[in-house]
C-alpha cells in the first residue's frame, strides 16, 4: 500500500493552496493531493452558469503567496481558473495531484499512527487504499452531488426546462426565452443580469429580499499602486487594505446595524427608477451580514431593472403550472426556463466516513479546535474559510498552521497529535459552530457540525485578526493538542 506523510483531499482553491504551503514550508514531507474530479479548481471548475464570478475581491480571495495581477478584482470564473493553473505550474505541484480519485472513507489506527483511506476511481469504480500520517481535508463545505432542491408543488407539470446552477448545461439556449430564477442569493444576483442580455425577460422570484451592495469590478487603488511598487509589495499592501476594509465593514454591521441598513438602502434607491418599491423588494427582514451580502458589480443588476430587462417579484409560490408559476398573491409568471437558484447542500468533511480505532466518528459530538480540528480525532485538520470575508484568507492561515504543526511534530519526534479536552473544559457551555449567521443553507445543517466552546482554543471566531494571532502566534504545544 502506498504511503505519504500527508494527504490533501481536494484540489480546489483550498487544496491547491495547501499543497503550495506544504511544498514551501515542509519540503522534507511527502504528500499527495487526491481529487475526485478530472480537473483542478473545485467550485471554479464545477460551476458553469452564465456570469459565474467571485463575490470577493481577488486580492483577498487570491493566495497570500501568489499576487493577483489582472485588472479586474472581481473576476469571472475563467480568469480564476487561469490563476489556479498558473499557481499549480509555478509551484510545481501538478505531479502531486491524482485525479478521478474519490475518497470514500478514512480509518485511523493508533498503534500504526496512520490513516488508511479507501478510494474509488470515478471512471472505473475500482477501489484501492492509500495511507498517510496526517490527513488535511480541503474538500469544501458543500455536496458535489447536487444543490439544494426544495419540493415545489406541481413541478412535474411544468413543460419547460428546469436547471439548477450547480448542474448547468452549457448548451442551454435561453435566447429570446422567458426565464424565472427562483432565489435571490449570490448565485441569482450573478445569473440574472448575465442572462438578461439574451433572454426575452428575466424575473427573479424571491420569498424575501437579500441585502445587496454595488461596487466596481476594477480596484483602481490596486492597479495604481502596482505601477509604482514592486509586484509582491503592491499586492501585499492591497491585500492588507482590502482585508482591513472587509473587517471594518463587517464589524460596523455588528455594532451599528441600523446605520448600515440606512446606508445600504440609500445607495440602492440611487440605483433604481424613481418610485420603485425598495421597501418590498430590497429591504430584508434581517440585518446586513446576518446573511451574506450580495455583490452587484458595476450595478449590472440595477441597470437591468432600469432597462426593463429584469423584474423582481417578492412573493410565495403556490404551484408550478404547465407554462410557469402561480403565486400566492394570484399573479402568474410565464416561463420557458425555470432556474432553481435555491442554494447548496452543506456537508461535513467531504461526505466521507471516518473511524478512529474502529469507532465511527460523529463530528457533531466533537468540539471544534480553533475551527480547524476536532476533539479526540488525531492527525486531522480541515479547511473552512470565512463566511464574512474572503474564503482564502482563512484557508491560507489554516495551511500555515498545519505546516507549523507538522514541523513541531518532526522536531519533537511525535507521530500523533490529538486535540483533547482539559479537565476545566469539560462541561463548558456549548455554542453553535457558526453564530450570528441565519442563512438557510447553514441553518439546515448546523446540527451536523462540531460544537464551539466559550474559551480558546475551543472556538471558531470567524475573525481574521483573532485567527492570525491564534494560528500564527499561539504555542503549538498548548496543553490541549496532545502529542505522542
């Protein structure tokens, strides 16, 4: 059986970053990256719907070690894939990636101090095993099998085309068609204006509004400073500036939510025709960042409304019909195509089965260690980025911590590391793994995630400043991470 010091699961933005960190910071360690699909990229290769783009600026969604140099900071999926391919080539990690290798299960043996993974070839179905001392999960947080699909009354009656953005067919022709997009999250806000130029009309149907904010897709500061400073320094300055702004903006929504509400609504009113019902269609019943803000680059969504190409309908579905959707209000929406932009299905750790010394692991019964490891589960770290900032900021920090941990283990000749509750931690109050975030895709699965305590390191603060200190400066041997 083939064996590695480290196995990274997933070759998306997190897994590629993890591989680059390992190659730079732990050059004496052998590692492999297992990817179930036939290409790198994860989210950015999977999603092919019109207009797919980042909703974070690429100076913070990009890696700390790989400057983003494109003119646009809000980038389309193709540009992000180019960046990821460049990263793989520049850091020479392509030979480490094994495609079509789906990890089915992971079994830990304490006597052997290793994980044994059962994998399946996604083309042939053939199973095999591979082992490692340390398992680094970078498989994302949602199911690749399919998105969230609510039960819609009468759906089987509809004679048109139904498509979920996660399963978009690239040959779908919507030219001159009447399109209804069900949902108002980040995907819908991206799809609707992208389809509006070719479709006869696009209607976004929402139960409740979503907070939206418009900004340019070009970062003038970043492009200007890149002309006067060396590339890496310019990138670092822009990254620091944008990260600080993200944190400031988020913190303001926590401390002064009414002021932020007022500001966002004033900005939205400026974007829309006079007399438009902003209260009904663009004023959510929750505060900004209780759910994720939707980015509207260059005001494209609002421009589509003003041009008469986009409708927003706020109502509830009564039933689907042969040619559209009947609403509770009595209104009928004609549709040739219905797009169910109804969200993702979140999962824990790649939909794999885990056992430790023969006992199945129920992660909901564990306590999170710094938001990246699990009480009682040895030699395992998983990456989960920020919900209130760019994902990769936390993915980078997690990889840095893993490398610190591995190097500490090497220096102490330790083969096992296991987060373990101290005596004083037992009986501590339980908190949800992610707090103060009411998005439906999170609410549906939060019971599957580990618990959060009320003290370090049993916390998942989702705070970049605090995480930097906790991941980079706090001692590896902290009396909680037990080595053997």
